[in-house]
C-alpha cells in the first residue's frame, strides 16, 4: 500500500502506523472487539474522536476492508454480525463490571466464602464472553472468501513473527532472556 524507506524515521513511523492500523481494524473484525468495544464501519466507539463516530476505528475499518478487498455486502454482513455480538455481550459485560466491583468489596471486607462464589461467577461470565467472541470470529471468517481468509491468515502470521522479533529485541536490550517477563 504505502512505500516507505526504512532508513528514515518518518518511514518507520508510517510503516508502524500502517501495521498498527491494519491490525487494529482487523481485530475489530475478527477478535474480541466484536463485543462492541470499538466502532467499526462507521459505528463509533470508545476511543479517540475520528471518522466513524467517537473513534478512529471507522477509518481503520475502511483500511482493513480495503486491505482484504471486502465488498459492501461483506462489510454489511460483518457489521450485522458484530452488532448481534455486541447486543448479546452487552448485558454480560455489565454483569462482569458489577461482579468485579462486588469482588473488590469482598476482598476489602475479607469475605472469603463470598470471594470464591464471585470468582466462580466471574470465570463463567468471562467464558460466555469468550464464546461469543469465538463464534463471532467464525461467523466473520465465513463471510470472507477463501482468498481473503488466506490473506488475513498470512497477515496475522507476519504480525505474530514481527511481534516475537520485537519481544526478543526488547529482552536483549534489557539484558534478560526472552520469555522472562
């Protein structure tokens, strides 16, 4: 998409920004952000104040749509899938917030029996949210053509490799062994 020189700071910043933007938007499409935490294709969100409502996600969504070559019909289908997931997960997220608050209060007051019950409930709520996210990712994946799925998988693998390389460089700079976080 963009051609940048890795010899310039601006080039590195643009390249990093592009990678971050594409990943962030792709995450909207295929990751737990399907819970409606972010805007998507013009839907607004919790971050920033860019195109698409309250966040820059609308712009990122457009970049991922362009990167994957999504048709308008695919974008509409993905938006419906994400909206349904958000609607399904919204009450669970509220319950989870309430649970965290109650768990914090139980810890302060030393109610160990209540802590165990609240922790179990917390785990169940998180599990339900993970299931919604996983189903959403499968549903979105099914909207993509085999070529788009392959392009997405390739992008994720490259991103994972770059992340691992950065992690190793960071540990080397700190003088520690990788994986020692």
